[in-house]
C-alpha cells in the first residue's frame, strides 16, 4: 500500500492526499476544510457516485436502499453506527435506488437493501438483506480481511 491515500471529501467532493499514518488524526479537506470523516454514511447520488467510487483509495461500502422499504429503514441506524466503527479505513455510503435508478440498474440491484463493497473501483462482495450493526461490521471486515 502507498504511503498516501487519495480521499474524496464527503462535503465538496474534492480529492485530497492524506498520509496513511494521519488517517486516524481527523484529517480535513484541503479545499473546504471540513472533516474528511464524519462517522456517518455519505449520501451518494448519480452526480457524485463515480467520483467517490473511482477517485478514492479507501474501500467503499454502499447501502442500496429506498425510502419505501421497511427493511431498509430498519437497517439504517445500524448502518450509521457501523460507519463510526469502520472509518477511517472504509467509507460507508448510501444510495437511494429510486433517485439514482441509473446506478441501481448498472449494478443489477434486484432487491433492497443490498450492500456492495468496492475496492479500487471494483465490486468485491455483495450482501442482500437487512443486517444489524455488528453483522455489517463483521461482514465488511471479513471481506477486507481487516482486524
């Protein structure tokens, strides 16, 4: 792994270079000066999805969901808590499949909630169905083989 990582800011979407050793030191965006990690899932849409997928060196865990989906709503608090646990080594994001039908179609989302884990811009794992915080964290770590 490189000594520095490229991270896309969750606020202004600028690409930042951050030293690996500084990831846990609350790095801030060089452009907007906001925190690069918020402890909450990032809301993605058709306009910013590809930038976060392809320009960031962090693995990206995306929750594909919809507002009308009961299991999606039930999983949301656990997914939000998982973000606080998994950052700064993994970025968690949510994508509303009703608002971003192009992205949902591109990844063949057939049921929701569906979690897809991406590394280096490529899908490495997928899990359909609602999960609690502990299961989300364990599943993501298992897929990435991180402690």
